[in-house]
C-alpha cells in the first residue's frame, strides 16, 4: 500500500577503490509515520558494511519503536563488532512532529518552506556496545519541508549549495551527483526527503 506523503531520493557511492560501501540506509513510509536511517560502519570495506547492516536490519524490524529504543537496541547488538555512527529520522503524521537523533558524523539538515536551513549537531562518539548518552531532537513538522540526511562523505561546501532548496528530491540528488567531485575520499550517502 502506498501512502506517498513523502518523496525520497538517494545518492550513494563507495570510497574510491572499494567494492563495499560502509554506509547502509533504509527508509519506509507507513500509514502513521516515515522512518529513515543512515548507518556508517567505522573504517571501510566488508566489516564496516557488516556493522552498518546490523543496525539497519534492527531498524527495519522495529520501525514503530521510539528512536531511543532503536538506538539502545542497535548498541546492544554491536558488542564485539566494528563500531557504527548512525542517524535516525522519524516523521509522525498523527502528531505532526519529527524527531531525529544522530550519533557520530551522520548529519541532518531541515529546510522548512521559505525558511533558513537548520543543521542539527550530532551527539559525539559511536555505537559499539557500551552505554552512551544521546539526545533526541523533536520539532513541529510543517508541510513542504525538506530534510537532507548525509554521511561524512558530504562536505560543508556541498551543504552550502542552493540546489538543496529544490522542491524536487530527484533534482537534488542528480545535481549533487553532477557537481560533486568524481573521486570520493569517503563512503558517501545523501538522502533528500520532502514532506509534502
């Protein structure tokens, strides 16, 4: 069943010379909410991919859980594995709010219609099985808001570009792909999300 309150477009590219991209992502829209997550395994290659995939699988299986619960559950599963940085965004259509938390260098930028871009500051550190404090940001969800979620392959210069304000998410990722340099120094994921 398709609800289609949210448009999504994704750009992803592995670091130069790597077959595996250490970033994993997932998004889904249900009747009452939209959930999107990016997980980036520390380092690069196969073990980074394994850890980031563990996190994404947990989020996929528990999409109705709170962000707090998801992060705690992911953290438990990473004991003895390569660490992960993660960002989770939830749009709640019933309460008209959005929540976000990020641990490590997964970022989110919010661009409400006609307003300035707001970049959220992530919590420091990474998930690797031990307890770590983190906060969840919750704000009012306004129609025609763009959210840009990104991993650390995205530079500040990339984030200052005007094309991020576009209302067409496909256009955002296409222009990003076209304007960003060919060789990637890091795994790169950029997800453009528009709440209509």
